[in-house]
C-alpha cells in the first residue's frame, strides 16, 4: 500500500536508514538477501564450499540408508534371528521413508531460511538414534531407535543438502548435485566396512557408537560452512498442490514411486543372497555392499557431467531402463564372479538414477527459490515406494529354501513400470516446451 505525503517518513528517519552503523541497518545486514535468483554465482570458492557441506549431509543421510544392508544381514543371522526377513526390512525401509517424507516439511522450512535449525535438529536426532540403537537388543527397541528416531533426523538433513546447492549453480547444477549425492555412496562404502571390521572385536554396541561419532564429526563441518543464498520474498503454503496438476511433474513423481519400489532390493539383500545362494563367506558377502556403493559413487559423479551437456531428463532415462534390465539379470547370477560384476554395474547405474532426479525436478520448477518444496513433495510421494518395496520383497523371498526368483522379478518389473512412466513424462514435457536439451 502506497503512502501519501503526510505519511512519508521524516528526514531524520531517512538518515537513520542510510546510516550503515545504525542498529536497524546492522540487523538488516545479518539477514540473507532475498535474491531474485538472477545473480547465481555458478562457481567460486564459497559456492564449492556449499557443495562440500551438502556432501556431508548426504554422507550421513542416504549413506546410513545405503548401509542398512550390513545391519540387515547381521540382524537376520544374529541379533534378531527369530524375526522374519520382511519384519527386519521394515526397519530400513521406514528409516528411508522418513528420510524422504520429512522432506515435505523440511523443504519449506529450508525455503524460509531455517537451514541451521534443520541441520542441528537432524544431527541431534540421528546421533541420539544411533546411540540408542547401540544399546538395543529387541526388535521394538531397534525399530524405535534406528527406524523412527534416525529416520526423522535424516529427513531434516536431506532436502537442504539438495536445495542449497541448486541455488548456487545454474549451468553447472547437475555436476554440483551429482558431487553432493556422491556422499551417500562414499559412506555406503565406509560404514559397512567399519561395522564389519569392528563388530567382531568390539561388539555390536561399540561398532554402532563409533559410526554415530563419525556422523557427529562430519555434521559439524556442514553446520559450520553451509549458508542459504536466497529466501523467497513472501510467505507461502507448506505444500504446492497445483504442482501435481502439471502432468509431467505428476508422471515423473509417480514413475519414481514405482521405480524406488524395486530399486533398493539389492542394497538390502545382495549380502544374504551371496551367502545363502552362491555360498560365499560372510565376510565376502558384507563387502559386496561396499562394492555396490563404490559403483554408485562413480555413477553419481560421472552422469551429471553428461547431464550438463545433454540435460538431466535425457541423461536419466537410459540409466533407468538399464538399471531395470540389470535387475532382471540378477535372477541368473550363480557365481562369485557374477555377483561381483552385478554389484559393480548395478551400483553404477542405480547411483546415476539417485543422483539425477533432483535436477529434473528443478528443471520442472518455474522458480528455483521454491525448489525445496517441490523436491520434498516429489520425493515424499515417491517415498511410498521405498516404504513398501523391500518388505514386499522380503515377504516374497524364501531365504531358508533359497527361493529369490519371484522377489527379484517383482523388483525389476517395478523398475520397468517406473521407467515407462518417466518416459511418458519426458514426452509430454517435450510437447509442451520443445526443449530437447532438458
């Protein structure tokens, strides 16, 4: 509302506003600029430091989820041997689901400038949950600590890690997001190895506590260097339901839901498959999870370099279908060499699939300043696939009888369905925007 002449501020108040040393001006200097988004740095030391800080957020969010296969095998063979495979899977899938679904809330809070609050809250809940897991011995105790408490903490960390990087880069955005997401694969290599090497000598409790201390140390790095660059100019709703009226966005989200239903089955079940079906040693079976995550690390870094030139949509689609085909190939693996080759290739292509979707969602968003909400909404809806996928796999599989084929076929079929929906999303987007390089 405009002021008339009689309501205009006096000259004294104007001088106070212009004085850079006035209390009011000093307060304003502490608030992040509400940028229009047209002055994106797209590089420089400060921008790449944000990538480093976000890298450690993903290191401790998706990294713990990617490492759950080590706990799944240990629980099935030792601590929770009386529980079914499907029941144990619920611990890991609820943790992953909460990581994603909490993004629906944490994304808008990030957009409002509460990034430090989210990181502090997420760090406290994650470390506390891991510490309580180290003391647990019964199923319900582990579920409350590792599934619920850790999952809620991880949900506070993930969306800020993706959204903050997107605001510092434009043409290099796919590369920056890919480097950030590689953190989840690196910790997916390290955490299972740490757990496997320490558990026999120090016990389950101290092996888990040491992982919790690593989480705390690396989170302090993120808390120190991450800074939000933009804040939206006006308050807005927690959700943006109108986004689902955009058919390409809705189809993409539905496709990711189907795809994620099958994607994580090897991350949870390859170790036990190798041990029971192929006859590998328990040590070797544990290291297969590290091999998958090593492949995923490369997959999260290299494809974004291609996406920088071809566009995230065009790069993502081949990786989706190839990952599904490799999923079907898992059904015929019966040798040590075969399971190693499968782990490498599945890790590489599935890592690419996990790295590129945030960039696609950003491309489908009309304003990157509201990226946190759309990423949270899309991943929140898609997270339903993560929630139900592995428990269904665990219900179909019969580990004592060595019957994995039906469950493997289910996982691969869900990935084919998801890939097809995302292909439809790309076709519709191309018809409406004619952007072949997206």
